[in-house]
C-alpha cells in the first residue's frame, strides 16, 4: 500500500478510536447541540400561546362561542377559564400574561346589537407578549362577528397567499436549528483534532513524516465528519418524531446535511489551527454558531430584516445552508439566490476554509519545528519545500473531495429542482382542474336552470297536479344533476330548489331521498317548510340555519353542527343525531324525537327542547 494512503487510513482509524474512547465528550457535544435545538424553539413558543385567563361572568350562548373563538385564534392564547380571585393572583405572580373578563350582559348586548366593553388586564413586562395580545384580540373579535353574522362587524379581508401552504413558526425554526446543530458538532470535533495536535505537541512529528503533513489531519477530519453525520441522526429524529416536521424531499435533506457537515468541518480545522487550544476552540465555535444562526435567516427570511443585516448574512455559510434546507423540508424559497448558487457558495466556503487551514498549519508548523537549533535548518527548509510542493496523493485527495462535494451538491440541486417543478406542475394542474370544474359546474347549473325555467313556463299545473308528466321530468333532471356537482354547487342547487318550491312540503316536486350533503358548508341556510326526507347532512356545518316546519324524516345529522339553528315544529321521525351539536338550537314543537334520542347529541347546552324547556349549561368546544 502506498505510504501516503496508509497514513491517511491510519489517521482516520486512530481518530475513530480516540473518539470511541472519548464517548462522554462526543455525547456532551451532541447534547449541547440538541439543547440549542430546544432553546431556539423558545423564540416561537414564547412569542405565541400567551397564558391568558378568561373570566366568564355571563352564561349566555354568545359567551361560550366567543371563548371558543379565543381558544382557536391561531398561535395566540393559551386560554384558561378561571375565577376572578385565582386569575388575579396568577397575574400578579407572573403566571399569566393577561386576563379577559366577559361581563354579565355580554350575550344580551351581542344579541341586541349593543356595544360591549371587554375588560383586559395585561402584565406588560414583556412588550412582545403584550403586542401579541393586542393583535390577537381584535382578530378574534372580527372572526367571531363574521361567523355569527353580527351586523356590527363590517371588516372583511381577502387573503392571497404567495405560497400554497402554511408553515408554522416552530416548524421553520427547528429546521433551521438543524444547521446550528450541524455547525456545532462538525466544527467542534474537527477543531479539536487540530488543537489537540498542538496541545500534546505531536504537531512536530508531522514535519518529519514521510508524507505530506496535511494527510494525517485530513484523515482525522474525515473521521470526525463521519461521527458528526452519525450524531446528526439524533437531532433529525427529534425534528421528525418530536416536532412532527416531515421533509418534503428526504434525500435532498440528507444531501445538504452531509455537504454542510463537510463545510463546517473545514471551518473547524481553520479554527483549531488558529487557536491551537481546545478550551478556546469550544468557546469560539459556540459563539460563532449563535452569530451565524441569528444572522442567517434562521428565525425568518433575512431579507425581511433590512439591507444591512441581509448583506452581513451573506458572509455566513449558514445563510446558504438554511436556504437549501428550508427548501428541502418545507418547499420554501427563503433566499433570493437560486439553490444552485447556494450550493456553489457553500463549496467555495469549504475551499476557502481548507486553504486558510493549510496556511495556518504551515505557519504553525514552521514556528514549532524551525526555531530551536540552527542545526535543524535543513529540516526546516525541507519541510517548507514539502508544504510548497504537495504530494500527488494530497492533490488527488483534495480534488476527489471537491468532486464528491460538487456531485453531492449538483445531485441535491437537481433533485430539489425536479421535485419543485413537479410540485409546481401539480399545483398548476390542480388549479386548472379546479377552474375547469368550476366552469363545468357553472355551465351545468346554468343549463339546468334554463331547462327547468322552460318546463315551468310551459306547464302551469306542475305544482298543483301531481299527475303532471312535467314533474317526472323535473325530478329526473334534478336526480341526474346531483352526482355531477361539487359540494359547493350542490348547495347552490339546493338553494335554487328551495327558491322554486320544488322541495316544499306542499308540492314535493323533487325528492331528496338519499341525496348526500356530507361535509357541506350550509351556514345560515334557510330551508323552512321543505321536505328534506332521507337527506344526508352528516358532518355538515349548518349552524344558524333555519328549518322551521320542515319534514326531516330519516335525515342523517350525525356529527353535524346545528348550533343556534331554528328547528321549531319539524318532523324528526327516524332521525340520526349521533354527536350532532345542538347547543342553542330551538326544538320547540318538534315531533318524532324523544329525550333518549336527544342524549345521543354531542351537546344540548342552551337547547330548547320539544316541550319548551331549556337545557342548562354552557356550550362546550367541539374539535
């Protein structure tokens, strides 16, 4: 075996053996990196879900609905229903950020369109948390008003998203945190290799070795990079299984992490050659890790923080690595630079760091081996020449490593671009398909309405004479229409049938027996005095709907939201209401249903029963 290759392999094996003997040291580095992963998520956890108490002095239906709205406001409140004394005590001892008090006349004022004041106590020791409360509360009020059709709420926004999916702040943070972990683990391990050579004074032996002095360092660095790759499996597993952040492109994630570890390993070699002591190596690496992380688009895309910080961020290799990793994990383009340019710059960083490390090591080696005795002058000259004329194996190894990194980067980039193009193509295809379905649905409805209008105009006895053949024609056309329509268009067709009185109890031109409205959005719909027998409304949202005097025989209302719906004097024989939310609904005068059947409902809080009595209790949340 070639002597140089033998030295490279033996150096690799020796470093692996050293690291296996220093298992506690490696474990502490990994634990430190994982600690940073948890630490950075505090940026997101403390900036949302503010611990907030709510005091409900009113037991009306709108009170509980508003509390539910507060609880579901995205990443805003960690809501806790408390009494006044407990809430104030918790606020003063620092356990709460705010207390929201709903007064005794809250529901009455809302129902009658009267102004109402919410009393909010805020511990403003933390301005960020205070701002979160101030932003989230108006948002919750607006959403509450819109959902309950309150006339006093007139604000309406139209949101157009640049990206087709949402990424939570925590999910964004932990992915960028993986780069902080990779930097810490790879840099510290590689830096310790070089620094240890100086501390134990084995650096002098490199001057008289029969191979190029960089070979033993290269072999040891490859060993530390291998250990760093294995160690990174732990943070990656925590992100996937602990935070439930699943990468869109797993192979690209593996590729960029391997490339980053190689780059950060080169950074560590330069740091070790510069400091030559293990203790300051760890301190400087940790300090650089935080600086790189905070100024590298890790908390948010760095372009949002102004041109100065954005320009500074371009110095950091973490900036480019985070940009590639966020693309691979979430499909996010967080840097204006294309991904191929990020790969090239990372490779350039590796090359610059290797060059810096070589220069620093050469300088240090000359200092250590050439200043003791004049008689060793020839040795010094020979050593300098060997540094100036690297061996062929060193050149080949460096070129091989560079080619490997280029292939790794190019392969990952190609994979990312292919997946991104495929995702964009699928997105465009889906948009085109949806647009086509909308046009198709609109055309079907328009054609249906024209044909039905013609039939009605030509058959004046259609409603009054049940033997009129036109009734069969209308029913057949309608039955054939249902399977061709999406959910939203089915609701439009239902509204049309109600308007034309085709499903009216008195006429029953069209039967809804077996018609499926599963999961439809039918909030506030008016279907009073209609024949809805046999229809399936399971999992539909029908809160605030009006079904007075309707025939609901055999209707499936399983898991349906009928909150605050008006169901007076309906016929509910053979109805299914398993887990239906009837909170606040009016069932006065309903026939065909008894108390035992009503017990199958999810909630009867505030419900008026068929005998006219009102159920006590508050309306609970329903997931």
